[in-house]
């Protein structure tokens, strides 16, 4: 049986950092027997030589001999051997506490690398909104697939709200509110929207100053019924408008083309119309008012086999969208 003192208090991050620095300085100047030190920490953690033999599969005699070699290398007595087992000396207690932190961090790092390599393989089937997928998400997946050739990726582009479970998807990205309480989800972006129209359209419908002015002029949307535009100005005043939809299409890229052609006013994500605004093909309408942004959310089921892969892809989606917004 091995006896060592147990401290109930949890070390602060600063204390742990100091321990690691001291261990590193000591190690670099006088020490080279890392295997022996690792076995020493295993012996202490197991509670003695016999228990360490069971835990590691290394014979008790070998463990004892390596412990003696470590003591000789350090020229310090680390344990006292008694009839009941071994007891840590003060120097042994100090060495254990400081070296355990370093080995624990090393083991975590190795385990994480091994798990990462094992996890980033396999098949993943995704359903993505067509427009944002074409602009951002698909290029992310292409780069991801190039870095991880053991991952097989299948993408389906769909405007409709697919059923992740019933249709067999591993990961779904949705625009708008999320109501699937049984799924794991992460909001990966909040996309600003703007009201836009062509210069010719605005010339034909001059005098637009307030949200109420939008009610009776042609508008574009992904459907013709149940359309609401929630607007807010810089003073925090809000307005909800039910526009008169004259042209509907379930692809927002079509709505961009329709707006450029002068068919009406559109309420669209900024990333879709940025180029047209820069070129002058479209102009912002009611610049004092901003439509409510659209939330983009990733949803998936808890799965210990594919969970790491899914989270890695979702993180890359979020990073790409963040970088895209930051570059503007």
C-alpha cells in the first residue's frame, strides 16, 4: 500500500502554471528519465506497487527496480519501503504533485490527437439551404474534404424544412427559428438583411419614406402568403409590414435577379446582394430602417460515433461565416 497526502483544495490555474514551469525548468536541467517518472506517478496514483502492476501489466519487481533507478538518478529518496508497502517522502510528495499535472496534460493532449484522427473519418450526409451553401458552406466542405480524405461527404440542397431523423441526415442547417427540442443545435450565424430595389423601380415609385409606404407597392418573397417584414430604426422603433407580393420564388438568388430586373422590393440577406449594391444594380430602400436578421442554425442528433466529425464541420461553418462578415 502506498500512502500520500491528499489535498482537498483545487489548485488555481496560476498555481498549476507555476508547477508546470518549475517542473519544466527542473526537467530540462537535471532529468532525462521520463519513463521512470511516468511509472512513479502511476505507482502513486494506483496506491502501491501491487495495484500499479494490475493497472499497467508491468511486473511488480520491474516497477520497484525502475523506482530505485529514478531515486538514484535524482539522488533523492522518494518513498520509504515498509512492511505494509511504500510511503511517500516529502520530496516524493512534492515530485508527484508537480509531475502529475504535467503528465496529465500530456496524456490529455495525446488522447485528443488520437481521438481527433479517429473521429474525422466516416460518412456524413448534410441538408443545406441552397443559397448560403453555394456562397459559403459548400466551399467550406470542399476544403474540409481535401484535408480529411477519410471523410465521405454527401450534400443535398433544399429550401424546404427536411426531417433530419426521418430522412436520414446527419447534419441539417436551417434558416430561421428552430423548434426541434430533441435535437442538438448550435446557432452558427446571424445574417443581416436589407431592403433593396433597382434604380428604375425606385424612380417609378418615389416618395418611400416610412415602412407603411411599402404596403401597396410590388414586393418579392419566397412565397406569396403569410409574409411579414419586421423592421427597426436606429431609435428602436419597430414596424411590421405585410407586403403585397407580386413575384415569389423559393430560391433567393432568383429574387435577386427579379429585383435587379425591376419587379419589386426585396428583403434579402446582405451577402446575397452585396455585389449588386456595390455595382449599383440594386439600391437600399428606407436606409433608416433595418429588417430583422435571419438566424442560421445547425442541428444534429447526439451520436458518439459521428459527434466529433459533426462538431468539427459545424465549427468550420461558424468560423467561415464569422470571417466572411469580418471581411466586410
